[in-house]
C-alpha cells in the first residue's frame, strides 16, 4: 500500500504581521528569515514512518513549502495536524475524499475534537498512535477499517520510536526550508492540569522518559547544528521536586556533553522550573543555547507578569540569571489576555523584561485550545468569539477578555 503523509499549511505567528522581521533570525536561520520563515515538521510524521511495517511505500509532502499533488496514486492519505492547521487540513481531507482517496486524520486537533475531524476524514486516530498504527494499516488492507481508533493506554517509553528523520530530509523540496534543524524528544505526558494546556489530553497524564541510550544514539545521528528539544514539561517535573526527573536531566545532558558534538540545543519550558547552579552548567556544557520559556500558563509566572507576587517575580528574575550566566539565553514568550490581566499587564511585562535582562521576547495572545479546561470554561460563558482555526496562532483575539476590551487585547 502506498501512503502519502501530509503536513498541512498554517499561518505562523509572524505571518500575521506582514513586514515584521524576527529579530532573532540570525541566531536560527540567517538574515533571510522573516515573517514567512519555514522549518520542517516535528516528529509526528517521522515517528509514524519509523514504525510503518515493511512492504508499504511512503511519500511525504509539506504544504508549507510545496504544492500538494492531488493526482497522487497513493492508496491512503495520512494528515497529521494541530489546531492552527485544522482549516487547511480539512480542505485537504475534503479534496482527497472527493477524488475517492481514503483519508486518515491524526494529531493534536483530531485527538481533542474527533467528531469534528470525523466530518472530513474516513478514519480518525485519537491519542498517541504507536500502539495502533500497524493495526490500522492491517485493517485497511483487509477492507475492515473503523471510522475511529483510540489508543487508550500510554505508549511505554520502551516503545518510543527513533524517528525516521531522513524521510523528511531525503526529498529535494526540503532545500526550501529557511531553518534547517533536527528535533529530539526526551519525554511525554504531564500529570499537571494547567487550565490552558492540552498536553495531558493528547499525550496522557503519565510522564514517561525515553531510554537514555536511545537518546544518546539519536543525538549522535543528528545532521544539523541546531536541535529543538520538543518536551514542554520535563523541567517542570524537576521543579516539583521529582528526584527522578532531576537525575534524568543531569544524566541526559551530561551524556550529551560527553559526546563533544558541536550542537546547539533549543529547549522549551514554563518558568516554574527550578534550574539551579548544578543543572544550569550541565545544560550549557551540553550545548543548550536557548530556553524558549512560556510565561502566563502557570500561576507563578502569571503572578510575576501581573505583579501579583513580588516573591514569584523575584524568583523568575533569579531563574533567568542562573540560566543566562550558564550561557543559555532565555527566549521569553509572554501570553496576554488571562482573566486577571488588565491593560496594565503590558507595562508590567516590559518592566519585568528590563529587571530580568530578557534579551529576546515574543508577545502573543492567550489561546483557548480545544480540549482544555480554559476552552470549556470560556465556551460555557459564551466568550469564544469564533472557531476559525486559522486564527488560533497566538496573533488574533479568539475570545472575549474579562478585564479589557478586545481592541485593547489586540
């Protein structure tokens, strides 16, 4: 069977502001990177390719850099997408089904809104797919596929695949990317229930860390100087006093440092981490150069943004200094529009940036992601303004704010 994997188009944050340049472009992509900068898809498709049984033929298309071939002879069209891609993904689903193609939808958005996705796809895969993929393909080949497959148990860490990264970069079209980088996954899942976050609904509430030997092997095989570590919450679990998480971080980054590779790592977290004077230098020696740090999702950073807690504000300043003293730049992403935010939050954030020596920052709007507690609360209050998923990219107002007008928020 021939499978066409598609990564749909989406409007990137800066594309919503024509003419605005990314001030940090030279750090990641050189001076050519502006609002429409492009970069390869993350690990969803390469992971599925890695576990696709032998005998199947694979094609991959990224709508962000190439035209989709609707005349393909693929037997199955597999479309993986998150919320800002949903409108474009559904258009692809509808067009391929009109041509008689079998279409399967999976990823973050179909997982949280499977009924909606089922209106456009023949098959919807809900949740992680590692334990389902071979069964789905076998059912399709027998002509016995179901409209929905749900992975009810978390994929064990020992079953995490090493993604087939070469499947993405083994194509001529990939030369069109402005940013060339690798992705690395260290863990999945989160047992926290932050109101704005969709991770537990998509990846489960059980935190699982990848086998360290597998991580080291993957790092040694990476082809590009920059690597984005996709974990959103691993540092948070260390912050909560989880000794296993702390030991894992120190061992993983210690092993990476010992490899002596000339790699730069871009990490992602929220500011309730507690990176101390022991862990920060380990990150720096391993090559961590940037920590993309999302402010507003957790109560600690939100209190720092609103001046609700001088203690939390000082803690964020100290954490930033510890990281930046170790050579890890804090790239702060401030999410605006939470219910306790007034128009004064902007000046508070700018003052905080000066106090904390924040040298790179992004300012985006709170997004009520489907499936989250925030989404359910705002929907029940009638405050969701629309479901034009193309505009759910952090640049557009999608809900009625509580303590400011929509115009003030935008």
